[in-house]
C-alpha cells in the first residue's frame, strides 16, 4: 500500500549535518481554533496536543518554531505556497493527501464517530458495524469542510444531506439547535468539548469508531512539502523518540484519560 510505503522510517542521526541545520526556525501551520488539539487560551497562548507535539519535536531537533494560524480548507495550499514549512494540525495521512504533500510517521490515531440526540432509534449500522445506506437517506449531517469525514460520507452514504462547516465549533452549535440531525467528528475532541458539557447533555455517540484506512489513513502526521526526505525522516525519528520516552502519553493525559497513539509506533 502506498501509505505504508511512504511511511517507512529510516534510522536518522540528528546531527549538525541535518536537513534543518541551516535554519534556526521552522514555521508551523495549524488552525489555532481546534481545541483541544490546537487553540488559543484566554491569555492568547497556543496550547493543545498538536502544540505539545510540535514543541517536543522541535526540542529534539534543536530548532525554534513560529506558529502560523491557517483556516483548515486552505492548509495544504498554504503549505505548497510556502506560507509555512510544516502542518501540525491533526491532519490524517491519506493517499489523497500524499498525492500533494508528504508526511512524517503518525503521532496520534485518526478516527471518526457520529453524534446525535439521545434515544433516537436511527438504525444506522448493522451488527458488523457497517453503515446501512438507506437509514441515512434524507438525514442532515454536519461535517467540517475538506475533512476525511466529508470524503467518507460522499463515498459511502450519498443519500445523506451534507451540511459543511468551517471549523468544528459550529458543528456542535447547530446540532444542539436542531439544524442538523447528527454530526461526524473526532470523538476525542467531541467528548471533551461537547458531550461532557451542558450543551451536550442530551446527545450521544450513535456509531462505532470508524477508521477505514482508505479514508482516514493510518493516523495523524506532520505534513511537509514533497522532496524533503531528510527533513521528513528527522521528523519521524523525533516522533518515534516521543513515543519511546513517554512524551506522547504525557501530552494525551493532560486532556484525555487514555493515550491517543499506537505504542507500536515507537518500536525500533
């Protein structure tokens, strides 16, 4: 599979002869509004799991970071236009994206789940966990624009009425206000940002975790422009070190009661 081939991680020595030795700063693109992964605190500081990963990688590589806030649907075009050097924005590694950019190895899982009002007997999935297409016909489903969730729905459930949003917070608002029947989003984020709060008290997950590699990739990685194999391998080696030394687990446990990466990614 092309994804797996592209993610083979070589043994890389991080030395003065590294790919980034000639520059002290790498510019990192992220949404800055995608809590709890990347967002601004009340004090205006960037925080979240993606931010911790970016800073951890930078420390290992011995470089400084400059964060650039970018709307999600323009993230890849902005990278290709040299607005920044890296994407650290919870972007899933997929074959479609690998046509345009390259990725480091993964640093967290990539998965989606549906959320709807409590107690609705929608009959959306069969006993094997596969979606029943007819059950989605005519349902209004909120999705973030240019996301893996949009791609999955377009391919699997064309009878659903898709409503697209710029960012995840409007998804929760319109679901709570009844403007859509359900949303599909990252379950880790949704639990922390919506279901655990007052606004989400009357809502629940109505699907299993969906993680088809064809649509969701093998995980979330750091995006970079193609043709920078040495930099890619340095990033991957740094992520592997964050797995091995427990840092990825530490970053996740600040937010969630469990790690959100595959520990096998750290095996050398």
